[in-house]
């Protein structure tokens, strides 16, 4: 499986790093690496995330929960598309 990041997910990652850096600079690299390592695990275990039950196709649209962060992704034949990332306390309506 190949992992593909959408432009929105890249923007989310940069935004999250900025938020973490402003609150706890020492944690920025550790949390960023933790997110990326969790995402890498999807190559071997693409269905470890929780189904997004409100989606028309919940078996392929999933949320990977990594600590306080959520990574929404789509599982296709040979790719995993990382769609969005956010902190659990964020208002997702703005995303």
C-alpha cells in the first residue's frame, strides 16, 4: 500500500505543528514523529482505524486515533489517502 497525503492533510500537519510549537516547543518534534509513525503503520494494517459510520462507505473511510489526534483516511485498492488531521479538541467545522 502506498500512502498519499492530500494538500489539506499537509496543511493540517503544518497547522498542528505550529499550534504545538506555540504551546510546548519541546513536544513538537516528538508529537509530529508520533503522528507520522502511526500513519506509516497503515501500510501494513490499513483497517486499524475506526470506521466513520456517517460516511456512505464506512469500511473505506476511517479515523486513526493517535493519542489526542485524529487522522482521517480513505482506503483504496493500492493507496491510503490521508485526508485530514486534527486535535480532538478542535472544532472540525472550520477544517
